[in-house]
C-alpha cells in the first residue's frame, strides 16, 4: 500500500476519533454540568404562575337589597399558532373550521358580535380577544363543540337600580391595565367602589400551570398545581334605604325640573343615630351607559354635592342664634321684641324680606317669620365669641366624617378675622358655607335633645363567612341641654303654622296633616360670577325639617340651586318638597300620628 494512502487513512481515523471525543465531552457537559440550567430554561418557557381572581363583594342597602354585585363572565380568545398545529395534526382545514367557529359564536351571542370581525381576528397571526362579557352558559355552548376557543374567567359589575344611589356607590369595571396580572379584576373608578376598593376586591390567589406556547400560551388542562385560593372581598352594607333613596331621587328630579332650577340635593337622616337613609342629587351617573352623556366623563354626575359642594345656607342657619339665645337665657319663646324694618351693622344695613315699620314680634315669631333684623338683635345680645363657639359646636367648618369620598368642611371665618360687618352676615346665613349634610346635622342636634351625632352611611362590612364588622358608632357632641333643644324644636313648629291675622310662618307648605312638623325655610343670595357681588336673581333655596316634631324619627335637609326665583310656582321655597318627602316617610315607616296638633302661637302683636 502506498505511503500516501496509509497517511490519509491514519489522518481520517484521528479526525473521527477527535470528533467522537468532542461529542462525548459535549454530551457529558449537557447531561451533567448544564442539565439543570437547560431544564430551568425549558420550564420557564412552558411553566408560569397565573392569578386566581377574587370575587368582589356586594354593596347592600340597610335591608340587604343588592345595589351592586358582580356577575361571572368569560372572555373568549384565539391562539392561531396553537390551533393551526393541532388542525394540521388532525387533518382539519383551517379556513373551513374557523368559519364554522365564527358562525357558532354568532348564533349563540347574536348582535353582540360581528361574524366578519371574528374571522378577521382568527385569520391573524397573533393571539387575540374575540369577545368579552360572555355568560358561562353561552361559553359552555360554544366550547362544547369548539374546545379550541380559549376561555378566561372574568366578571362584570351589575347595578340593578341603574342611577339609584349611583352618586354614593360610584362605578367599577374590569381592569387589566396593571402589569401585575394578580391585580386584573373589577376595580372601582370613583365613589364608594373606589374608596373602599381594597375591602371589596379581596386578595387574588395563584396557581402554577403549563402552557402550550410559553409564557403567553394556552393553559394545558389538568396542569394546575401549587394552588393558593383567592380571598374573596367583603360585602359592604350601607345605611341607605333603597326605597327611600329612589322616592327622594324621583321627587327631587321632578321638583328641580318644575321650578327650572340648576340643581338640587336632599339628605334624609335618622333623628337619633344620624344614619343616612337617602342622599340624593338631581343629576346621577348612569352605570348602564358609562361612556354616555351621564357617564364618568361628566363631573356633574360623578360628584356628590351633598358632601362636596358647600353653599351659603341662608335662614336655616338662624337655628344657631335661636339655640344660643335660649341656652344662655337671653330670651324666651313668648318674649316680645321691637323689630324695626332695618338694622345697621357697621357699614351694612340689613333689612327683612318684606317691608315693614317697627313690629312687635315674639321670639318665636322672629324665627317663624324669618326676620333678619330680629335675628341680628338677638345675636348681638349673645355676642360674637359665644356665637362663634356655637357654630363650632354645631359642626360647621368641620368635616362630618360620614364615610364618603370628596367631603368638604365648608367655610366659617375665624372670629379673629371678622370685620365689622361679618356679624351682620353670619347669623342670617351669609358669609359662611356648609354642605346639605352639615345643615341636616344641625337640625338632627335639636331633634336629638341637643346632642349632635356625626352622620354615617356605612353600617357594616360582611366577610364571606358571614362575620360582621360594624362601623364604629361616632360619639355624640353635646351642643345645648335637653330643655333648650325641646324649646327650640317647639318654637320651630310655628314655621309651618297657618293662622289668620298675619300669624302664619314662612313654611306653611311643609305642614303634614296629622303630624307635628318643626322646620326652617332659607333663602340665600348667591354671588354673581360676572359681577362678583350678591345677585338679585340667583338664590339657594333651603329647608330643614324634623318629622314628627313631638317624637322625632327623621330629619330632612333640602337645597335647591338657582331656581326660577320669580317665575316658577315654587321658585322661592323648598317647603312643598319637604311635605312630599315627609308624607312618603310617614307611610313607609308607619309613623304614629301625633297625639295632638301643634298649638297656634302668636308671632306678632
């Protein structure tokens, strides 16, 4: 054999041996040294941890009526890469099959989907969502024949009452914008749904699964493990009565429209506990059309004016002067006073709403006829410092802590900053501001024997096991003594008194047959946004009342914003609306009739 041939054979052998040695070394490296790393890399590609959504808690009224609850839904999706591989394996024509799938989805869901849109998505290359908010029964019907349609459990928030109490409840929807998938769930956007979101939402669980397409792929059935169950959210029970809330909303909307007002707000409270039974606005968010004209893009319907929009209250604030004057012994209900037609305070001259010369008025008459001049004469005897102290005791200039987002404290000027004319404004309800809830709270104080109880709107939260966690009951604040409260309450019965010879009060229309009513009317000029001074045609019309006066059960506070003051039938008063609301409350709660009618008392002489 030639030498060259032998050399070539030897060389080839060496090359083959070297290749085998290299392959063996690599095999040892892969199986031994790198085995764990490669295994980990493979696992990362096909194993992932996914969240288990918690069930959101319900929002209930005081009687257990559901105001907001969640409905389980499904989102149907499509993964074309996975589906195509399976179709190729099973000899199924892709185009024919997806037409059948789209037709089936259309037949089950009807107008909720467009068949051509479904086909466009399924013909694409990437993972896509076909349709959301599918009911579980519909999902089962579709996937019974077409299991390749991917189903993801979600939920939808339902508000069976529509706009009922929507200013309190707010709104929540499915949110998947957070990078953390564990937070993908129904979450609140505003209102109580947002303010108490963590409590309602609960805590997501988790589970480990295998996927067919890596981290974003389809979960392989039966691969679930390491399951940590979700902790469902708690229910929240409000103090609101859904029936009262509905009735008050409807009556308020009608009253605002009839009197061509810009808005209105009503609060109904328990006279003893200050639990809020109704808190209504004339404009309400519509959860059935959240992107519509009354949707979350409209701040007028997503706000809560009863706690967030303070206003100058007008004569309803005279209850502060009445309480201080009786408490301090400045006067008695039957005492008489010489009340001129006007009164000068520093550089300001204050007049009554009607022209008159000097009148002889009883203390009761000053408040029943809402005399500005008579009120200021009594306030001056009380003194500025004492008056400022009483404003604070009644809770003005302070948040109530009711439990609603966006609450404001209103505004009361510090007594050290009062000018000479300030004390000519405050006692008649100008130069300070309060919310409707604060206004109602002042009358609750008098109805509750002189003890102001901060209002609340949340009664309890309820865990999934039925455990109740009652909201702490706020401590009461003694404002005046029992006798003073009783005296003021009885004086204010004359506001609804109807009698001849100019002995009628300013709120006769609030009277309710068979029941004693205490209350107070109010009219406050608003600042003209153009001239920046008090307007002669822009007013806040208020009424606050106690039902029944002889055995208080409810307090109602009303504010009507800028009605047609001179043209509408009731443009100058909210008393008729109080009457209608009080009539409903008396019937719904079967309030006992007052044993006797309120006495007719002299107002002027």
